[in-house]
C-alpha cells in the first residue's frame, strides 16, 4: 500500500521514466533515471512494476 501512497508513480518502466522526464524539475540533479524497483509486498512483481520513489523502509 505504501508504494501507492508514497511512490507517487507506479507502472511499467517506460511509463515511470516518461513521467520522470516530464517532471524532471521535481527531482535532484544527480538522479539519472526515474524507475526504481519496488520493495516490500510489491517486490514479488519486480521487473513488471516500477515506482518513482526508492522507498527504503517498510512501514507497518
């Protein structure tokens, strides 16, 4: 659930990268790509679904 509320963008890799490119001003200058692998419950879908945020901690 956290990826849907904190992830800001969820979808295929191309979709997440497209949103990243069109919203480039909202991200730091060192960030090169938009798509990040999901963690937690969505990790089972790794490679099929991507997120714009690299969430580090599981929140219970």
